[in-house]
C-alpha cells in the first residue's frame, strides 16, 4: 500500500512537472509567435491622437455613419496617444503594420516621412481645392517637392483673449500693438489680478505663444534658404524681450504653466488676458460664471516697427500610409467624405471653437455655424477665421519644408529659451544666442 | 548593572531569526518537481530582463536616432559623446541628490509614523488604515493635486501660507526649489509604504526584551537604540536597498509636475534618458545613458551591500 501510494505520488508529480513544462513552452511560444494581421481585406485602419472623450465619440460616430453607406472599404478607428505615437509609428513602420490613415500635424509628417511612410495625396487635395476651396495655410506645410503629403482636415489658430469686464473697469482698450499690449498688461495688473497669463514651462504651449509673437514681430522664419538655423537676429531678440517683459506681469508660477493654467487664471479672473487657441470659447460661461459678452478677442498684437498680422497656425491633417492602390483609393474616399459639407460641420463640432474649417465653404457650414458655442461667439469665430489667413508655422514659412523641424519642435527649444530668461536670468540676447546653438546642435546630431 | 540581560535576550532573538532551515535529503523526483515549479517564472524573468538589457547594449553601440529606425554600428562613439555631455553629468548629480534626500525624508517620515502607529488609542488605530491613502493615490492624481494645491492663484496650501504671511513663491517653477519640491511630493506619496513595513517589523520586536531592558533601567530612548533599532536593521537594510533603486528610477512624479524643469533644474537621470530618446530622438545616446546608469546603480548597490549590511550581533 505504501509503495503504491509512493508510485502514485511520484506519477502525479511527474505529470504536474510535465504540465508545467508544457505550459511554459506554450506561454513562451505565445510570447514569441508573430501576431497575425487579422484585418479584413476591405477595411481601412485609421489612427488618430485626439483622445479627448468628446472627440473620440464624434470621430467614431462619423466612421459609423460612413460605414453605414456601404463603402468599398469600411473604416476602423484606433485611438492613439500623442505621447506615444512617435515610437509606435516607428515600430509599426518596422513591422509593416502601419495604419492606412494617420492623423498628423506638419512637423510630425516630416518625421513619419523620414520613416519611409506616407503616400502623396495631391490628387485628393486638388479635388477638395476645386470643390470647396482650401485655406492656404492649411495646405502649405504639407506640400513638398510639388506633392501634398497629407489632406488637411481642420485648423487651429491663436488669438489674444481678454476679459472685457476687466478691461472696461480699468479703462483699457484691446491692444493692437506690442507697446499697447505691454501698457495694457501693466495697467491691468493690480491686487490679485495679473495683466496677462502666459505659459513659461518647457512645453509646446510656451513654444506656440512665443512663436505667435515672433510672427507678428517679423521673426517667423528662422531658417536660411538651405535650411540652416538663423534665429539669432534682432527681430527674434525683440520678440523674446517682449515675452520676458510680459512674464513680469504673469502669475508668479508661470514657469510651470502649460495650456490649462493660463486658461484657468483667465476664466477665474486672476488674469485679464491670455494668448491661446479657440478652446477658451466653449467652457467660458460655465467656468467663469460671467456672460459670454465678457469674453473678448483680438488679433495677436503686432510689433510697433515692422510688425505684421499673424499667428501660429496648426493645420491638422491625415496622411495616407497604405501603398495598396485599392486601399489608398478607399482612404481618399473617406477623407473626401469627411470634408463634404454634409458632414464636415459635425466633424468640426468635435471641438467647437478649437477646430476651425480649412475649406472656404466650411466657414458657412450650417451644422457648425448652428453649434451653440460657434453661434454665441460668432464675432470671435469670424476673427479666428480671418486670423487663419495670416497663420503660419515654424519650418513651413513661405513655402519652406524643413525636414529636421521635428527634432527642433520635439525638444521645445523656444520654451527652453524662455526658461533661460525667466529662471536663469539670461537677457533676451543671451537666450537667443543660446537657442541658436541648441538648434544647430540638434540638427547636426 | 549593565544591559547584560537585555543583550543576551537580543542575541537569542537574533539567533532565532537567523537560524538556517535544515534541509533533509530529497529524492530526485522532488528536486525535479521543485525545478519544474520554478522554471516558468525563471525563464520568463530571464527573457523579460535579458532581452531589454541586450537590446539596450546593442542600441548603445549604434548611432540610432528614432527608436527602431535603421542604424550603423559605431562602437563606443556614443559613450564618448555621452560622457562629454555636461547635461548627462548634471542629471547624474541630481539623481544622487534625489536618491539621498528621498531616502532621508521618507525614512524619517516612515519611522516617525510607524512609531506613532504603534501607540494605543483611537487615533493610531484609525490611522493604520487612512495613513495608506497617499500611497494608494495614483501618481498622476498626486501630481495634479499638488500642482493645484501649490498654484499661486487658487492653491489651498499656497493660500494657507499666504494667510500667515508666508509667500511660497512658485515651488515647481523656481529653479532653486523645484527639485526639492518634487522630492517632498514624491516622499509624501511613498512614505506610507515604508511606514507600514517598519510598523510590521516593530510588531516583531519581543516585548519581553523591552521589559528586560526597562528592568535593567533603560529609558525609552536607550531601549530604542539598543534593542528596537538593531532588530529592525535587516528590514531597514532591505527597505533601503529596494527603496533606493525604486526611487532612483522615478520618472512619472517628476515629469508630471515639472517635466524636468524649469531650465533643467529637476532633470534627473530617468528624465534625461526619456527626453533624449523621445524628445531629441537620440535613441543610442539614451540607451548608452541607460547602460551607464545600470552600472552606476550596480556599483552603488554593491557598496550599499558591503557597507550598509547589518552587522552580526
């Protein structure tokens, strides 16, 4: 009996060992097996990085509507994150598992093309241009070597936002020039109110606000014709100097500000002015407790000498990555369907006020115009559309196409230079010399 | 009269804690089963540790820019470039400060909390539960909470200090204070874990030894240093070693609050590596920095083990 028990015991141990070994092999096998691409033949995979819940919902609803029209290729949306997309698309390019459509901004497009991805979409852009007309600033940063590398979908532009109630109380008119802006900022600063709330953290928000002032100061183009860095000039120094002076009247923790902090300061009345895109419109009444008429807007003030109207303009577009002609045609049809006036307004309403139309007839699209945010702030929306006409983006000024711009924008050098002034006490001249060297080093590595 | 009785008791407890498990002769099938049982986790651990290590070393010997992009073998050129980068050495120095201050602040907070928790009373009884809250809060929430609490426009902490005439300034945005502010936030987040571990260890200190010391005439302070602290040394050593390694590698707390700023003032080694890889797209330099960091940590670990290991008593 003892022997039998012992044999059973040993046998069960051997079986257990065998099962464990098998489980190990299977587990490791599962880890190492290449994942099969289970995508149906007639399906287009779209990656976008607009992962705010409202945007995800609207984009998915539009894809469902498109799929309900029985297209040759249905659309499957996969939401990604801006923070991870650079590595994810590189890995996808290596494994050949890239999406068919990829949402992009201009500098990201240069990066994706550097990975060997991206198909020309010139024919699509030309068709949309012919039927709907396109804002020039939306197509320019995607045009290289005579081809369009992304279909623009929506634009974003910055304005000077001001609290009309605070300006009225202080007897200040909306500023139009840099000197007026500085004077207004000084006059509006009192007690617990800052004249302006500006970001000075190491982030894209700071890059963008500073660049808008560089544009209106005539320092938009900081590359030579052969794409070398030429940011160290008197116009850039003047823009840096203005930013440093304005920061003296911004809340004291501006050195850590990005997008939300200036907006919170503005809506709470802790700051009288801010420079940002149209995301200020939708939540203003609810968050400030003030009537919509207290939210004022004006074009970005221009330099007193040699200034020109303008603002940073982000054209958000969609790249087509699939090389397969049938899939590429399917992707083109979907993108043209989005830009069709019948649904383009719904698309823009994913973020009313922030997403601006890039087609000429998009500005009159009824679904968009009827949105409560757009209709309430009609004057400011129209002002943003007008501002978009003079918008531009670093690396893509006046027909430029700087392929190394991703290495510069990714490191937030403009914001870092602001911090050199704001935190380390550098003069504007020193900060501009510093940034010239940093940018040169970045593109030479 | 000295503490001879107490010392004997401490030795007895120490011996009991150190007593090795006596192994009996095991049949081959039992040994085989033992190996089979540990094999899956050993193999998986080997794969998940070895593969990234080998991959990092390989990448560090190339000139890769974007992660995953084609690259050429350049030998140790990347290391030479890295070692000439002032920002690398500055980040390594800040990591040293980060490690040291986190260890000191967290140990002090944890020890003080554990000793308070050990007391009897409703406060300490209820605190044993809620004291864990800072640790249970996700790091993202911790970062947001502290940024808002210290905001100069509407921060609660900021306003409280302002109410008593203290201007906190801009703790996250001031080059002189941003690193220490993030260290304090990180310590607030993590000290409850150490506190609970130390509290658990305190519970293992035999009462009879403390009583013997008291009978020998030792006061509470003397009892703590002569009995409690020596008996906790093993736990503190393990906590210090593991905690230091964890602490060194913290990226999220820093990145979510200051992004390494302002002007690089809170850029520790993990932030430097992350920025080099994902902002500057210099993967090979980031990989080389990772390899150097592993070597530095291994040396620090060995030194800690050599000099920080509890002495036998």
